[in-house]
């Protein structure tokens, strides 16, 4: 049974930082690329960042490039999203995603950026 369990969300002030985690199980983690998506309130889902199975290559949405860092620890079956210099527009539910077929979504974790 494939599972992606996210954690680390919460309330943070503008300019602050958060680190999201996604614990993966039920599949060969180091054989699948992974992604982060987010859903801002009242908006459609948007892609945030991607990382290849080995962790060697990453890519980012223009809105987060330079502020967010996607990473993974294949020995621990963990995916991370380090978020720095957070802005109110980063407020969203964040989801981790397994891109290799069969695709799988995590349950999501709320990130709220507000003063």
C-alpha cells in the first residue's frame, strides 16, 4: 500500500521559514521522481517543485525559485520542502506527489503565512 504522509505545516509570519516533510512507504522510493504541489485558498492546484529519483536534479516554479528547496533522503524514504522568506501568497495546502506510475498523492498539510 503506497502511502505519502506529510507534516511540518503551520502558521508563520511573512519572512519566516518552514520545512515540510513527506514520509513515503509502500514503493521503491529511490526509483521514483517526486514533486510538491500546492492549492491556495480559492485557487487551482499549482506545481511547486520536482526532484528526480536520485536527487541529482531539481526544478522549481518561478514563484518559489530561490526561496524554496526540494530535497530527499532516499535512505530514509523522506521528501522535504524547505521554504524560506515566506510570503502571504505562499499560503496553501501543500501536497507531495509520487510521479512514477501508479501516481500517488499525500493528504496535504496547511501552510498559512500571515502577520
